[in-house]
C-alpha cells in the first residue's frame, strides 16, 4: 500500500478543472494509486522517472519514492505535460 502526497501546485491544477471531474480524479487516486501505483506506465523524455494515470482526457503525473506516491501534476492531456 502506498501513501499519497500532493505537490503544492496541485490546488492550482484542480481549480482549473470542472468540479465533477475533480471528485472523480481524487477518488481514482485514492482507489488506484494507493494500491497499485507501480503498475502504471512510465513516462519518457523530460518526464523520465515519472508515471501517469489516464482518466479520459485527464492525466495524473506522479513519481514513486519508496512507499510514497508524489502527485506532481493533474490536468487535461493537452496541457499537463507543458511547463
């Protein structure tokens, strides 16, 4: 079982999303990432070492350190990988 930690910028990311989607995303993080974060695909390029969880048009970008899942970004798939 993994512990979940959110990056400080996640509040800003979530404010940009529809409230209905925010609840779905947070529920998915609790149910999926806390149990099997290591099974999600690794990213390449400048995001090497991070992983993603896909939810329709939304992406959750995270990394794993020991038993800690650190959520780095949450956003629409067209924006989440941009700086």
